[in-house]
C-alpha cells in the first residue's frame, strides 16, 4: 500500500473535525481515524490496493465467501423489516464489490490488468445473479412482503419495490421454456438478450476504436504540452477517436480545418463498423420490450419516476428547449461566423459543424485580451481545490480535511474526509487523482465507489467518491466549469441521509441526476469567486476585477451551442426510439438524424453516422435528454434563489439545496423541486416574494 507520510496524531475525532478549520496544519491520521469511527459504528470504504492479480483474486473470493455465508441466515429472520434491510444491504455490498473492481480497471496502469479487472467485475456481478437474485426462496419471501407494504416507510417501500423488481426479473430469466407463456417471462428473456447485444456493441467499440494519425503541422494551434502527451510513432501523433478529451482539444484549437473535420467524422461515426449490424437488432428488441411492457417509449421503460410520461410531452419538452435557446444560439452562431470572416479575411463565409468550437474559442480568447496562458497561470490546481473546499464549507456546510497517511494507489493521490459541520459527523471519503501518469485516462470525471447506507443495527457506511483528472500544474480555463460540475456529483453523494445505498446520492432518479452538477457550474460564472480561487504564481495576487469579469465572458461563450447540441442529440435519441419509427431501417434512421442536425444545428458530413455513436446504445442509453432536463432544473434552482436575492454561493440557498434536494436521493421527484423546494426557501427568507414563477418550459411540461 502506498502511504503519503505518517502523522500518527492522537485525536478525538468528533471534537477535532468540528473545531479545526479546513486548512488546519494538523492532519488526520488514517489508523487513528478508523479506530475512532469504528467505536461510533461508522466505517469508510477505501479504494483497495493490490500487489498483483493473485492478491486481488484472493480478496474477491474471500468477499464472495462472506456474502455466501450471509445468504441462508436471511431466511431465519422473523422480522420482515430486518429481512428487507439485511437483504438490501447484502445486495448493495455486492454492488460495491463490482464497483470496486471497475475502479481497479480505471486506476490500473497496465491495459491488460485493466481488462482483467473488468472481467473480475463481471464475474462478481454474475455471481450475485446466480447466488442471490435467482434464489427462489428469497424471492417468495420478498413477494409476500411486497403485498403488505403500507406499514413501511416511504423509503422502505421504494427499496422493497426495487428489490422485488430485480428478483422477479431474474426469476423469469432463469425459468425453463415450459413457463414461457408468462408475458413477464418473455420480457425478462428479451431484456437478457438485449443486454447481451449491448455488451457486444460495447466490446466491439474497443476492437474498432479508430486511431487517427497526424503530423506536427496538422496539429498546429494545440498546446505543446498536449502534443507531447500523445503517442508518437514514425513522425506522426496518435489521436484516439474514443477519447473525448483528445477530440475536444482538436475541435477547439487545431488551426487546420481538415484536422478538425477528420476528428469530428471519427467521433460521430465511432460505432460505424458495428452499428449497422447490432443497432437494428438492439432497437427492435427495445421496441418489442416496450410493446409487451405497455410503456410508451424506451426512455420511459428505462427511467423510474419520470417527470415526463408520454412521447408527446417529451417531444414538446425538447422542442420547447430549442425554442428557448434559439436567441442565444443564433447570437453565438453570428459571433462564430464573424470571427471566421476576420480570421480568413473574407467578406463571406460558412460555419460548418467542425468549425463552431474553433471559431467561438477564437472569439472568446479575444475577450480575455491578456495572454490566455497568463490568465490560466492564476489557477494552480491545488490552490483552486483548497479555495473551492473553503467555499463549499461556507455554502453547503461540508468540510474537507486531508488524511495525509491514507492508503492510496499513487503517491500523488490525495484523500479527504468530508464532514457535516452542522451535524458534527463524518459523511464521506473523497479521493482526488488529478495529476497525469503513464497510461492514465485523459478524461476528467467523477466516479462513485459507493453511496451512504445504514443497517438495522445502526452501523453507518459512508459514501466514497473519486475525482479523476490529468493536470500538470494549472487547471485549463475550459475545465473550470467541469471541475465544479464533477465536484457537484460528490456533494450529492455526501449529502444523502437515506439508509439504502441503492437509493442514496447519485442513485437518484435520472431526471435529477445531472441537475445539481449543472447548477454547480454557475460558480465558474461568479467573477468574485473566480478571484478568490485565483493566485498569480509569482506575485500571489488574484485576478483583477476586470480580468475576472472578462474570464466570465470567456466561460459563458459557447454555452448556448453546448445546450443546442445536447437537445439535438436528445431529439436524435427520441426519434430512433419513437414508436412510429419502429419499422424504419438503419439507413432511414441515420437520415432522420442527419436531417435533425441540418435543421437545428449544423449540417454534418454525409458520410457521418450520428446514430452509430455509442451513447445511443450503451452507457446513457436514450438518456441524452437527461442533460437537457438537468439544465432546466438547474435554471429553476437558480431562479428560485435569485427571486429571494440568493446567489448560487449563498449559504441559505446551499443549506436548503442540501436539506431539501440532495439528502433525499431517489425519493426526490422533479415535482417536489418545483413545489416544495420553492416553498421551503420562501419560509426561510424574511422578505419572501409571493407568486414565484417557474421557467416556462418546465411549467408547460
């Protein structure tokens, strides 16, 4: 195990955590902290460190053996409540094991080891299916309990419903053909077949991942440090089509249009080698499942507690979003066009789909006036994190304290204990893995290793989150919004108050999942906050008022285009799953997608296959529109706060968001956000303004 310096302080955890400021020089000691937490029936779930694959395999088998020993005694539990909570926690612990192995595949520096960890994760998942969910005796006990749930709390009822659905699905999938007369059996079998096809699609993407090779001249305009990070062979640099970060860098900064055009074509046709063969069967299976299930669309089949419940409403919601964004989008399009004319020194020009990122960035950079590198130098990553954590404590009452000797997988990884200042208790473990290393992913993202849970004996298991990044010293300006977005996911997990992991934090309903992180992006648009997190590397001075305000203008540029692209992708997803399009061929569906881009965004290269991109079939299947809903809810939260004079950094607004929204996990619905949240904030404001209005698009839907 790697450890970062030994401190070994003797501390009283509760008093220490609450009495020390976030930047206290006295550090937490991992072993002492673990001992103190254990006395209070609180446990952390750290990322495991293994010496080798044999070590990890022994650990996995020990975990599964422990799970197996705990299954049979469940049936001896006389109390229905204790049976449910013990079964739910066992299922959640198995899920945590699966997630732990997925994290191992991410942090591994060896591609072969990463693949093996992914296989181990699948092995653990298959074990749970065979040894837990397909146990008929457990299913029958659960079935009886599900008939009499009125005596249970709202949270327990939702957990019973969630468990019963999973058990029932697996029971039907394991039945013999003699029982195939059951419609539920047929649906379960179709879902199993669908899962196989989706897995095959996902594996095929790795096999057909396109490598683009560029000369140094073709990469003119990109940062030297970015180019140096690329694989270099026979005088050319490799760009992987599956790397969103690499492709985005080309779209923003590559001076040559041909380079940008190649990058976009590769990205939007990433699954073109396999989609014509697998996409149609996947879509047909989804359509048949929807028909048998009696739901109106694949999106509604996939999502639970959807705030939009018909195809017509979903379509209207997306079209209304386009209309609401139209003015801002057209304004940005004009700016990009004018910038292209200036750059090319021509009186007329056309903006193509591979152009808008580049020319909007050129325009935005001119807004800065100063050298972008000079501005960027004000944001050393460690200082930004320190000041952001200080603001999080002020706004949300969540304090982060570094654990200097925590076991980590790389010496540069930092571990923090998150605590609630108001409740005087620890609430989570947070890792920051932000420095580059060999073979590390270039993407910037949050990963939840586990969410909060509390068992029948009062034993509390805290959530664990990891922020992955790839920054040498400073955080690039275009990543500031993403930083706050990804931290927003962690805060969502740490704010939960539910006792079931599968209902807690980011296991929320999907139509709220991206809302709070998108709201957090507004922190990057507060010029005074940008000043507080900035520091010149030599003078120590923050950005001037003028620099900070111009940086906000820079960061705002392109937002309308990003939203427009999300809505168009959502419309593409909607159309390929629309009931009326069930019988259309792959080519016809692709033509519909091309037409949507042509009508609402920019025309694509006719060779592009936009419906081949993986997100329509694996990962966020049919969920592009969730990002659009996230923007709507974030706008509502901002409007509610603004109506009462509260900024996005306001402690009153922040505490209300934590208490009324983030703490409720999967129990929260969008309707509650529209109604209860506004009422609760009104009650906290002395001069609350009656007659609060909601954004038009949400009201209409």
